[in-house]
C-alpha cells in the first residue's frame, strides 16, 4: 500500500472524529500534493512528492495554523475535503475558502 493511500485511509477513518491540528497539517499537505500530482503539476511546482509534502506542511503550520491562534476542527475538515474534491487544475484555485477559516488569524500580518 502506498504512503498516500495509507494516509488517505487514515484520513477517511478520522472523518467522524474531531480533527486535531497536527492531523490537519498532515492531511492538508497530503491532499494538496495528491491534487497537484493528479493535475500533472507535481514536478513543475515542487519537484518531488517529498518536497511537496515538506512545503505544504510548513505552509499549513505557518499560515493556516499559526501558534497562538484558535483552531477550528470543523473548518479544518472542510478545508481538507474541499482540497480533495477540487476538480480544477488551476493552481490559483487550490486554496478553498474553508482553509482560510482554519485558524482565527489567517492572513494576519501582525501589522
């Protein structure tokens, strides 16, 4: 069983459970990278799957779930689901609105 398939299976099993922040970060990164790969843009955008997973994990931790912000498990589930369900291969449509609601301070630049 591939790493991506195993992770997706774990993600599906956790649908009925309250998503935790660390679960969200992993599931977001994997869903995003699977989406990019299915669109045939993985190599162009990131090079390798591992590079994509690292990039999206860092992004999710820094931008979607920054320290000191309130985390919304409901928005997190919607975000991952929306990324997985994205049928467009337009890289500009990769950030569903639900993802901007995962934390209480998304987009807060501190200014």
